[in-house]
C-alpha cells in the first residue's frame, strides 16, 4: 500500500471520508477525529508529529497531510 492509500484508510477508520475530487479542500472533522487521525498517522508511519504541526494541521487538506508525512 502506498502512502496515499494508507492515509485514506486512516481517515476512513476515524470516520472521515474523503472523495478523490476534494483532496485539496479543507477537511471537516471534529477535535476527537483529528486527534485519532494524528495518533494513527504517528503509529502507522512510525513518525512523531511535533506540536507546532499538530496545532496547524486541523485546517489542512488531505494533500497537506500527505506532504506532512
């Protein structure tokens, strides 16, 4: 699985569904979904997302999340 497919799976598991046509649109999710997505990203990709990126990522698009990884 590539990075995009893994990330889509993470979002879907957290109840956030993203259409291919809206990869550059702002993602709408509540704070619990956001935290669950961020933790799943860290665990899946074996990375640590610093607090600065964590604070600003809430209003980003799917493609911004891919770039962050």
